[in-house]
């Protein structure tokens, strides 16, 4: 029982460390990671490398897969690019396993010391979150060393040995056992290292360790699918494709696992080890039995990635053929969460209204993300889609406004009344953003298409950069709205000055290009300035999401906002 508690505690510490790393990295570099994914769009190697890098930073292929799927669901990147990014994430986690399997656990106290004291020493958001990630990495290494030690100790218990030995004779049941462990731990990394500990202690043989790795891989493909069951269709397709190809690879490898072990032994002993010995390189560290699960995990993910990249488009087409659109994908103009049957409970009504405002915000976010391709590529079909989405936004705005008005007629506490007004404010801002995109940006796009105008290369780069800044701030605003977190609100509030400064600088450089007589800048002068102005207006509405949260926390005085608005 004591060892079981130690194992559960180690897994809990690992999960918390993963959360710390993920939270710290995303808060400090979330915008940069999103930019990295966008810049890799349409290119195989950059998409693969971005997934590998993000997974290595977050120490979790599942988290990276969910991020990539979210980006594709929002239209930030294509479904194919999201799938390739997920393949890179799986390889990145396999690399993390190889590194974690080395004797680097000794540095965990140092990382914990630096991370925790750094976190306590800084008040600014970015350094604080960097040290949060460092502390999380220290927790991960400490947890992994604890898991490895517990696995060795478990090998001394007769009952546990009996159960595992029985499972080892039935490869399918051993695979299911590893799949269950992966689901419970939400980490294939932990299960692979547990398999290494079992092999090292002699609890299972090399073949049993490899079967455990296969179960961990199947589990790592299943987790994001389960997390995305109710997500947008474009967010579900890449994770289902990843599970499909991973499942084929796992069960193919399982059917020939004995041959894989035998061939690997012969190849290593007859070819690799003599070659290393010839050059005076010790082969013990690389080809010990305990290292076999980590090496197999890496090779399996690398093979899956190569095959997946080679057949990405037909595989995605296959998944698209049997993955239906969700109800929310089919009709986004009708309210989905407003419940008129519980008007006697203001708390339930306000919760329903908040869910509906998020539905509305999601549509507006899609409009914003799609506006840049329209301006850049003169995509008339996408422009018409954006106009139709604004009709949905207007319809939801009316429904939510009437619903909240009815809620306000009930007997509400002061806190509930303020929440209702905050919801109404958020909804109004979303509706204004939709109108700016529809009547502002899309009207400019129609003029650009009609007059066959093209932005200068420098001008388009400036518009793209500002659009990216505003899009990232929109994402931050939604997270702030959901979490009601003052730290996120403060971070969102600070972005307003950055956007204003960039817009002013961009207008100045544009006027300079006109002054030196660049033809493309002369032809798009008014259009360029109007696009920048509309993007700044959108960001102003986005930043107001932070106001009620900061008012409640007392961090920013109202007078300062009024001065900033002037």
C-alpha cells in the first residue's frame, strides 16, 4: 500500500509539474508559439519542427495536440498543418523521454530552487511565468526519478509480480493495462519511464517493456480525441487522424513484437556495438535493456511521423469523410445555451448567458482570423462567409440582450446585477467588433478587390503583424473573460498601448514610403491607413474585457482608463 501511495503521489507530482511548465510557457510565450504555428502554415518541415519544439517546451504531446487542434478549429492553421504539428509533438515527447531517461534527475533540486525563488522574487508577469516553468521542470524530473525508484521497489512484491507476469504472457492485456495507466496519468512520458523501471528491475522482459510502450502510445493518441469530442469539426479531424495512424502502427508492431526484439538484438550486437567499440565509444549506456523502451518509443514515433507526413492529405480526406459536423458547426446563428425554463434561478441564467456569449465570441474570433486572408488574397468566397457570420453575431446579440434584460427583472443581488451588466458589456463589444470587421475591413476588402489594388510588400507585412497582435489579444481576452483572472486582465490591458504604438509607427512608415514615391504605397494609401485604424478599433473593444475584472480587484483606477481613452 505504501508503494502504491508513493506511485500515485509521484504521478500527481508529475501532472502538477507538467501543468506548471505548460502554464508558464503559454503565459510567457503563448503569443510566440501561436506565431510559430502560423508561420509554419503550408510547409511540412516547419510545421513538424514547431510541434516538436512546443512539445519539448510543454513536456506533453497531448497539450501540444490540443493547442494545434484548437488553432485548426479557429481557422488559424489548416487541418493538414495541425496534423503534421501533432506528429512533430509526438516525436518531441519521445525526445523528452530519451533525455529524461538519462541520469539528469540530480539537477531537479537546483531547478526547484531557481524556479521557486525566482517566481517569488518577480512581480512582472513574463519573468514570473518563466520561473514557474523552471520550477515545473524541476518537479517533473523529481517525479520521474520517484516513479523509476517506485517501479524497482514494486518488483519486490510477489502479488504484483504475479499480476504483471500473467499480463506479460498476454500482450493484448498488457497493452490495455498500459493504455489505462496512460489515461489515468494523462502522460505517456510517465508510462514509458515506468516501463523502463520495470525492465531495469527485471519485473518484465524487454518484450514486455515494448508492449507497455505501445499501450502508452495508443493512450497518447486517445487522450486528445476524448478531450475534443465536442470541439469544432476542424479541431477533431487532426487528432482523430493521429489516433488512426497511431493505432495502425501500434497493432502492426504488436503483431510482430517478437520479431522486432530478435532483429534488434542481432542488429545491435552484430553491427552497431562493434562499430561503436571500433571508435572507442561505450555502448553500455545506449543499448542496455533498460534503455530499450525509450529507444523503441522514439523509433516508433519517428516511423509514424514519416508515414503520416507522406500520406497526410489522403488520411485527412479519409477522416473528413466519416467525421460529421457537430450541431454547433451546422448552425451558429441560433442560441444554444439560453435556458428560459430556469428564470427563477439567476445564477443558472447568468451561467447560461455566459456560455452563449462565448459562443458568440467564438464566431467573432473566426471572423477576425479569416479577415487577413481576405485582405491578402482577395478571397471573395471567404469574404461572403464573414458577412454571413456577422448576421449570426447580430442575431445572437439580440437574443442574449433580451435574455439578460429578462434576468435583470428578477430580484438580483448586487453581485449578480454587476455580472449581468458585465455580460451585456462583453456581448456589446463582440457585436461592435463584428460590425467593424463586416462594415469596415470587409468593405475595404471589397474595394480592394473591385479596384484590383495590391498592398506593397512592406505594407502587407505591417498589416499582418498588427492583425496577429490583435488576434492574439482576442485570444487572451477570451481566456481572461472565462478565468476572471486579474493577472491575465492586467496583461490584456497592457497590450492596448503596444497596439496603439505599433499602429502609429506603421502609419508613419507608410507616409514615409509615400514620400519617397513607392508606387504600391501610393495606390493603397487610404486603404492601408483605414485597415490599421479598424484593427486598432477592434483591439480597443478587445481590451475592455479587462476593465470589470481590474475594477473588481482594484488594480487600476477608473481615472487612468478615462485618460487612456482620450
